[in-house]
C-alpha cells in the first residue's frame, strides 16, 4: 500500500488561528469527555432500571420467552470490538502521517460499524417476528432489552454518520498532522459506544 | 456439508475475540507511555476493549452465558 | 490539570470584533452576559406565571370547601406551579442567569468555554417553557411536580407534554453544566489558582456536575415515562411487571441533587454579598469552598429520604437518614462562617444585604425542619402534609428566591450601570419577609395537625391558619410586584452606579458597569484572594480597564 502523507492543511500560514486552536484543544477535549460522562449516566440509569426490574422476583427470562441467542450476539460483539481496534489504528496512522493506511482502517471501522447495525437489525427481526418478543408486548423483558439496545444502536448509528463525516472532512484537508482534534473526538466516541456494548452484552446475554 | 449456524457463529466469535484481544493488548502495550489526558482515556478504553473481546470469546466458547434451556 | 493558563493572557486570549446588528447582539447572542440576562428575563417571566398559579392555590384554600377552581383544575395548578418553579424559574435564574453573567467575569475570562453551546442552551429554555405551559390547553399534568405512576400513566396528554418539556430543559441544563466545568477548569486568569477563585465560582463549580449528572438521570426516567405512556412499553406499570417505586428512585435520584442545584449558587452569592457589605474578609474561605463540594457529593446519596413511606425496608431507610443528617454539617459550616463574617464587621444594610442576611436566617429555619424530616419516625407522620410544604418553601423561597433577589439588587448595577431604588427595595424586603413568614410558618403546624398537601379542600379545623397563610401570600405577592416595578423603573431612571458601587474586590467589579463586550482589555494576573478588605487589590494589569484607551481586536499574544 502506497504511503501517502496528509493533505495540506488549509490553515497553514495563519499562525494566530493555529495558536488559538492549539490553546483551546484542552478545552474541547474536556468538553467531549464530560459529554461522554453524561451519556454514561444516561445508560447507567436505564441499566439500573433493567437490573431493578429483573430483580423483582419473577424468573428470568419470564415465562414464555426463550433465552437470547448468545452465539449470534457474540459474533456481532466481536464485529463491534474489531471496529474499535481498527479505529485505534486509524488514528495511530493519522498521527504518523500515513493517509493511505488511515483511510483503510477508517473505512474498515465504518464497514464493521454498519455490520454491527445489520447484525442488530437481524436480531431484532428474529425476536419480533419469529420469537414474538416485542418492545411493548413482552413485559419488562421486551421493554428493557429493546430500549437499552435500541438506545445503543441509535448511538452507533450516529457514530457511523459521525465517522463518515470525519472521513470526508479528512479527505478535504480539514485536518492536518498537528491539528486533528475532530478525529480524536470521533475515536473517543466510538470507543465509548464499544465499551457500553461490553456492559450491555454481558447483562443481557450472559447473566 | 451443512454447518450448524450456531457452531459457525461460535467459532467466529472465539477466533475473532482472540484476535481482537491480542490486537488491543498489543496496542495498549505500545502506547503505554504516551502522555496527555486523551491518551489516558484511550488506554482505559483499549483495556476495556481487551476485556470485552475476551468476554465475547468466552461467550462463544459456551463458558459464559451457558444456561440450561429456559422452561 | 494546569492551574494557570499558558500565555500572558488567559487561554486563547483574543478579542473578536464586536457583533453587529440587533439580532446578533441581543437575540442570538453568544455573549455570556447577554445570554445570562436573557435567562434572567425569561426566568422572571416564568416566576410571574408560576406565582400566579400559587395564588390560585392560596385563593382556593381560603375556604375549607374550596370553590375557586374545580378539584381537577386544582391538581393541574399545583402540578404546574411546582414544575415551573423548579425547572423554569429557580434553576435557570440561578445557574443560567447569574452563573452566566458573573462567573466568567469573576475568573477573568472573556466568555465561557463553548459560547455557541451556551446560546443553544438558552434558546431551549423558552421553547421548553412554552411547551410546558401549553399543556394547559390539552390538560396539564395532574400528579404533582413529582408525577408518580400509576397516576401519571393514567392522566391526560399533558403529562407526556410535561415529560418532553422537562427532558428538553434537562438538555439545556446538562450542556450548561459541561460549559461551566470546562470554563472554570481551563479559563481562569493567570495566577488564579483554585484557592484564589471567588466563592460564587466555587458554588457554580459544585453545582455544574449536578447539572451534568443528575439531570441526565432524570432524562432517562422521563424518557421511560414518555415511551410507556405513548407506546405502552412497561417500566412503571405494576400490572405489566413494572414498578412505581422504580420511578420514585429514578426521579428522586435527580430531584434531590436538583434542590442543591437550586441552593448552592445562592450560597455562592451570599458568600460574595456578606463580606462586601460587612467590609470584612469572608470567614473560612476554604471551609465554604469545600463544604460546597461536600454538599454536592453527599447530595447524590440521600434521595430515598423522599421515599420513607414507600415501603422501603428499614435497613435501607437507615443509611439515607444518617447521610441526610450528615449533610447538615457542611451546611452548618457555611451558616457559622457567614455569621462569623458579620461579627465585628462594619455592616451596610443595603437591600441586597437585607436579603442576604434574611436568607441566612430563613434557610437555617428551613434546614432545621429538614433535620426533623430526615428522622424516619417523624417523617412517617408528616410525609405528604403541609409540614413538608413549609419545609421546602422555607429553603426554596426563604432560601433560593431570596438569594435571587439579593443577587439581583447586587448585580443589577454590574449588568445595567444603574442602581435599583433603595426605598422601593426596602419596602420589597420587609413586605416580602413578613408576607413570606406569614404564609409558610403556620403551614408547619397545619402539617403536624394533619392537613395533607395537594388537597383542594380541607377539614374546617384548619380554616384559620389557611386564611392567615393566604392573606399573607397576597402581601408577599404584592412585594414581588414592587420588585418588578423597581427593576423596570431603575433600568430607565436608576442612579448611575459607576463601575463599582459596592466596593467589591472580585474581578467583575474592576471593569466598567456594564462591561464591554470583551470583558477585559487585558486579562489581569491574580495574586491572592479577593476578600481582604482594606488591603490593595491582588491583581496586576487592570490599569487600562476603566480608561478610554482603544482595544486591540485580534490575538493578544
């Protein structure tokens, strides 16, 4: 694979703006991290609700509902976790000025992300149409499963869009070797979505 | 030759999980000494990714999530 | 985290050109001062609306058999009164309003960390407020501001509107919280270490994580309520496997920290006002700063003291009771520190100071009844009675609202360059103080005698004190009318204040009133605490601020 270096930054030569950018990076990083913290609280609240309801004494899964398909979800999880690894390498390659490899890993991340969403769509179709487990019609099992995984899927969808936009921006030269906070923020968000899935996978499929 | 989809899925999960675990561990080791708040967060995320990949592999191997059929 | 900024100025010290045009300057402004004033105006408008709802309540309760409004309407009235006061009045005034105007000035910054986000945070507020009040057209929420299921599940469409509106305003709060934390961490002037930061900022720093974390927990509860009502997804309906008590846990996990959101910034303002008008350094600066953080942290651990009658096991009630008692300690530390600040000071009883001292007295009373309520055996008897209503009005009205008044009289000159009328101000204070106590003091014994809350009619034995309370409330309302007349009159005719009418020592008082859009011509360097009255100011670089020297637009490196 030919190693291409990064496109020329559009802010080259505008020192005041670059200085402003460099100085405010810590600010934007902290803002992004705090946003992720608050998003974490959102998920934690629903996870609390799920565990509280599950602890209410009735058996799990409730009568008439069969266990979730661990095998399929394991594959889907590996797909998502794999996308986390590829995202890490995308950022690494950007930092080392390898546009070609960056692009490869970035696209791989997007493809894997879409793959995960397809897997979730398959899981939902299976649950709703074959097993007849629905959001509103299956008591607290359907309520908690679809709400939490749906919220997560929504976050992944937004994440895929975000990564596509970042990729297009990087192609257009918005980011340079030294100025790429957007990519850092995207990586943080993508890892966050991954880590949430570790928790959701464990509490829905494995316990 | 007919492969039971569940077996195929489990195999992919185990192999994939191990690969991702190795890759994340290597990435974590390589980046261990980087400074800066964002890098600390990345290291934490890579560690959790490592754990997640192991969990997925164990789930594929029926070690975790191995329940008797529901009533 | 570095305590001081990197360059000679503050972080990214650069002045942008002045915004042009009415819309850019005053409607869709990204200037924290304008946004803060927008919050204040909108919050005061909602204060009038929610206050009118309160007077409907008190008028209904003039007669033991009601008769002013129907019981169904009455349910809507008190539900909306509570919801509006918490989410559309106190929280926006005290965080978005005063926090936005004052905090960046006090830390020597040119604006908050994310000015565009700040503007969006503001504009969500009137939209959400309109949404909430428009629920009256389709049947407002009826289960109190706490909207417990199953009643909130069964009620009309207004409850869904309520959930959506409060969710929206929660987003505004969360974004403000993030903005304030990042601003205070990253944009303090050079030399302003944490222990040289003014106490109002410490208060906002303690409140901001509550805005960020607690509000998101409420968002989850509201979202669940909404989807249950609209799509039938079971969370709280016991007939479908859900749990009404779970709503209470999720709701109060937010709403207890919410009361600290409503009071901590008021504590911060009191901590600025009292030393200024006692001409004495604040007693126990570090104690006050850290006690704010302690209150914020502990505030997350006491939510179930609102649920003592919900069937929780006693072994669960006990830790909540004990931690609630413990929260009184950092609060008490503040009360003692303010009192010690007053002791031996040269006290000037401006209107602002009257409200500040009144705050200390009335909040203490409210805090004491809070201790009563923390005790499970006592609470079991008075939960859901007027004793609780009395308690929270003492801390929220005698506390937070008086803090808002104190802050308005104090910071009005900073925002407008004019003083508010002191005579009208004193009438406001005394009528308010007398009216307030007349309204809510009797409600303690009404509650202990057994009068439940949220009732449109009551046993005739409670008649006298209800009438006493209602008449007093009209006096209180009249005094608030005087306040608004004062604000409007003073904007046109108030005496010019000059930059620093109160002799304040924090950075906000060292620049013109009202400040230029860029706040500071040159970001100063800070050498000490601002509370040493009688000593020279601990700042360097402020020489040009009050002169007419031209300002350099662009980077300041």
